[in-house]
C-alpha cells in the first residue's frame, strides 16, 4: 500500500511539473521559436514585457545564447534598443561574444552605440574581450570608436591595455 501511495504521489508531482506553463522569459532563455509564437498568439505584446529585474525577453535570449528565439524577437519587438539597467540585447550579445546575434541585431536596426549603466557599448566590450570579428562587424555598422565608458576608457584604451596590435590597427 505504501508503494502504491508513493507511486501515485510521484506521478502526480511529475504531471504537475510537466503542465507548468513557461512564461515569455522562460521561453526566451531556453525555449523554441514555436513556443514563443504560441505565447504571441495568446497575447501579442508579451514579447515586449519587462521582468522584475528589468530584462526583456530579447535581452535574456541574447544573454543565454538562444539564437533562434533572439532572431525571432529581434524582428518582432517594439524596441530593439531597449536598455535595461544592465544594458541592451546588443551589449548582452557582445559580452557573450555572440557575433552571429550581434549581426542579427544590427541588421534589425540595433543602435551600435547604446551604452549600459557603466557607459560600456558593444564595441567597448568587444575590444575589452579582444573579439576581432565582432569589432570588424561593429565598425562596419558605424559604431563610434571615440565613445568612452564612465571611467573614460575607449575601445583603443582596452586594445592598448591588452597589447593587441591587430585591434589597435583596426581602431586607428
């Protein structure tokens, strides 16, 4: 009898866990485009929601590397340049080194010069992390090489600090 009760409890717990509906933020982090489209069918503006931490679904998808969902959102959100207290989707992609999503965002009119609360732009992050491919891409989309963060550091300053001659030449 105890085994049967335990089995029923286990089945009940598993079925309730499986029926838990993912919200737009869960889908952005680790869901599929099909799941996101299903949420949009229920409530069209859900992709423009902001969570308690100030993050949009697009920022979360970019930060988590959920490229397919990030691409869908980049094409459909109201404000691709929405800037949370920690930065924009472009900044999240730059921090993670995700050049593919940076390109998608830029192709969908993301502003390459949006800065986060510390004044860091995607180009500053790319230079700090020595991501040559991303620097080239951002420069192609007219990222401003002269912008500085709140400490007064430019992309060139990061390149010089890292002693990366190739990036120094790119930024001249």
